[in-house]
């Protein structure tokens, strides 16, 4: 059994699941998942998870994301990106100084209305499926955080931005809102994810260059940023059985390690207790090809 993660540079034109399944077949993994979807039109960092690493997807998705986003100013599309038909046009006559001033207004905590062309569900039906039928439903705004928003390149009508944001941020919505704030329209012409948490696309493997001996990140390396809770003997046995333990050494989310130094789970330490959140089975081939990033 393969337990670990692969940093993958997903190309434009295929879904995240298609890229994941290709990697899964090549590596011979029995179970696979990923830590955050990229649309087919987007490229960049996809964290592919195999075996027991799939249990860590929620933790990995909580990290900040970084993107290079290319906006086309002056055009509004049905989908908010380059896939949709153009609905409205209005030329943008401003310059970089105006753009920089507007971008400042989007930094920090902002409210976003999720787009209809998204994977959010209403009564079990993805919003994009409703949108394809010409339907629109009310979507409550969400609070997200834009940590950094800066101009990389302006070659009108194309504007390339670097975006560092919290999870749950819709960059296509951000693009449309920036266009409106500039007194024009805008849609997302291209998107590349350059980082997720501490992982960067520069360290990712190209899909076309993958081999069956591709190095994988171990469970321990995925958990390296979290506080450690080290258990042995009866405490380790109780934790493996899903029992909470008395605990006073740390608080918050932590990675739990057994007596042999291997990761055995995620836990929440609070109010003097260590409560199991995710239990990791003993790996048969953890970190088949060791690599630390």
C-alpha cells in the first residue's frame, strides 16, 4: 500500500480528478484524493494524496493559497471566466495607478457571493448544473481574506495579478468585482495556483514526466508544521482505539506520533484532553520514495 503525497503541476485542459486518476494508475495506488480542486482551465499546484494521506486532505486544504490570475478587462462573460460567452463590453481607459488604488480596497477581509458556476450544492445539485439549465438561486455571501493582491503585469486589456488568499476564495468572483470597481467589466482569462500552504509549484512534478518511481512525501512530512504529541505504551494503544487522553502539553490541532516515531493520527488538544480526529493505519510502505520539501 502506498501512503503519501505528490505535488503535481496540473496542466490546463484536464480536470483535477483526471490528473489524479492518471497519477494513481501510474503509481499503483489503491486509494487517492486531492487537497483542493482546480478547474480544467486552471493550471498549477495540485496536492495528490494516496492511501492514508487522503485522511489529511481537510487539514491541507485549510492553508493559504497563492495564484497568478490573468484578468481580461472590458468584458463580462456568462461564467466569469474565458469559457463563457461575452455578455457585455466596456473599454477600460485607466492606468496602473488606478488599478493599484482599487486593489487596496480588496485586501483584508472581504465578502464574496459564490458564483453560480461553482461546485457548491443546493439541495444536492451543484450550482454549475443549475446554471447550465439557465437557473439562478440566491447565494449568501461568504467572508474570505485576501492577504496580498498585487500587479505583476499590465498589458491592456490583460492584467496579471498575484493573489494570496484564504481557502474558499473564488478568484473568478474577485476578478469580476475588481472590474466593477474599476468602472468596467472583467473576467478571469487564466489562473495558475503557485502555492498551497507551504507547498510551492516549483517543487511539483509535471504530469507528463511522472514515473512509477516518483518520490512521494511521507505522512510525517505533511504533518511537520503541526505541534507534536508523542505517545507510547498504554496511551498509544488507547489513542489508536479512538479514546481521548488526559493532556496538558499543548493546545489546538496537533500531529500524534507513536513509540516508533511514525505518525498515527491528528488530534485536538483542548481543556486538558487529547481527542482523536483522524486515525492513521500502520503503513505498509509509508514514504516509498522518501523526499522532504
